[in-house]
């Protein structure tokens, strides 16, 4: 407990968080340009040669005039690896997209005390927004349409 008192409290870097959310908005608009009007699902496959590594599924859950809620989910992952799933709120007027939920956590806080019962990191929300950015960037750089062969 003494160690916890000596550790400096995590401070939210709002400029970094806003920059990550703005970049995520641009990436999502490239992947789902019609998300405001269509309740669509886009599946982006990632493969290496003939081996399918996984599919990122982007599903529009709710579309409102100023916001859109999406679910980003990994399909076809490894059996021993937990399936990543994020809920993302897209704010079209502010041109930002932020992670608002992950796995079983429906609502994320900007900062968590550490240690905590749910084992969240102090900067969990920032880490998830950066992860979303890396995930979307990788899909834009290396992904391809996941279309069934007919």
C-alpha cells in the first residue's frame, strides 16, 4: 500500500487522446464512408499468403444525425486468444471516434485507480483508443475485402 501512495497519479493527456480520436475518425470514414446512412457491416480480411489471419468486422449498431455507434470485432481469431471487441462512438460534428466500451466493460472511465477489482490499467481508455487506431491502420494498409467465393 505504501508503494501505491508514492506512485504519481496518472494524468490524462487530453491533446493526445483527442488526436487519437480524430485520427480514428478519419480511418473509420475511409473504411465505412456511408456509416451515417446505411446500417451496414464491413468485413476486412487480413491474410498472409493463402493463410487467413483474421477478419475485422465493423458493424453499425446505431446511426443518428450527429453520432454513429459501431462494434469492431475480430472474427476467426486463434482458439486460445480472446476475441477483441470494441464499441466505438463516432461524433460526426466533432469528427472524432472514441472507444466507449470493450469486452464486458460497457462504459469506460477516463482514469482508473490502480489496483482495482476489474484489473483495468489507469490509462485503459487511452490504450484502447490507440489500439483501435493501430487495428484500423493495419486494415487500411494490409486488408482486403472478405468476400465469399461463389
